[in-house]
């Protein structure tokens, strides 16, 4: 549990640092995107890993079910991380989809 709290605090610290850099030292749209990225990752991590994961894993007694639930939660967490990063950083997702289609075709 301590490792999860430290990870969450690091995400918050990086988010605050990006906000501070944007407002005081280096105002740039990329700093704003970095701030939003780490803020969103912090919120997702807080909700899924710290709150939902802790509550869900306390109620599960079977070790195999607990392992499967932990892995499922981890996969959902990473999928949401990737979706949020794409939503913040990619302005035109259609061009990205076309590029993936071309790469996949040949």
C-alpha cells in the first residue's frame, strides 16, 4: 500500500511542478498538456488503484480470484492511461488511425 501511495504522490508532484513551470517560468502549451496528462493520470490512479483496488481486493478471499482481479484492474488502468494520453496529446486522431492502418496493411 505504501508503494501505491508513493506512486500517487509522485504523479501529483510532477503535475504541480508542470503547472508551476507553465505559470511562472516557461509558459508553453506543452507544459499545459504535461500538467493535464499527469493530473489525469493521478486521478485515474487514485480512483482505480487506491480506492477501487483496495476495496475490491479486501473483499476477495480466494487467492486465484484476487490475482485475476488485480490483473484485470491493471489492464483497465493501462488502457485508460493510454486513452487519456492520446486524448490530450493527439489533435487529429483520424490521421493516427490512418497511419496505423497503413502500417498494419503492409
